């Protein structure tokens, strides 16, 4: 009697994912960009003071084609406005130190991007108070206005408004 053996069980070893990603083609350029971004992130985190590191993330490097003077802009994402303000204060020295280390960065922008996955943040929209309607004095004033207006579309609109709120 012959036993069925799946073809995947006959291969000696599966190739690691990194081998497939390192091959020539679109994945190799993606892996190279990911490695460069990871190295840049490590440099930025090493240059930031320890208290700032938790609230900052690297958003990427944008190549701005509109302004020829600043082709490579590093985007830093701050968890809240206070972290963004603190990082903006050290951006000039951070940029100078990155350029000394050989990073091809010409500008640094800081954006606030809160982490919605944090459990201590209220991410639901705030409830708005319900409207109670037009006060009685306002309805009386609109009724008097409707009586003084000549036959016109404005008078019809005021009467429609009154009929909906009475």
C-alpha cells in the first residue's frame, strides 16, 4: 500500500523570507529603503534626549521635488503637542548632528500624530448637548414677523419654520 506524501514535506528546507526579499526586483529596493529608514531611526533616537524618545517616531523621508533647495525632509511624528514643541526646539541641532554623521537630510519637520491605540485616551467623539428647540419668545417674534410680511417666498419660509417648531 502506498502512502500519500505532500510535496511540501519532500523539500529539505524552506528558504528564509530575507533571502526572497533580498533578490533583485521591487522587493530588493523596498528592503534597502527599509534598512536605510531603520538606520536613520536608530541615529535619531540616539541623538534625542532619553526623555523624548518615547513620544517620537520616524515618519519617513520625503523627497520634495517642488523646492530644489530642500530635496530630503525627515518627518518626525510626535505623540502629542508637548512632545512636538520640545522636539521643534532641538531640530536645528538635531539636523546639524545628523548631517555630521553623513545622513542626507536637508530639513526636519515635526507633526503631531496621536496614538489612537493607547488605552488611556478617550477616542470616542464627545457627545454634543441636544438642542431643545426655539424658545417661546423666539416663536412669538417669528409669528409677528410672518404677519407683517407681504405675500412672498420669505413669508412662506417663516411660516414653514413656525409650523415645524410648534
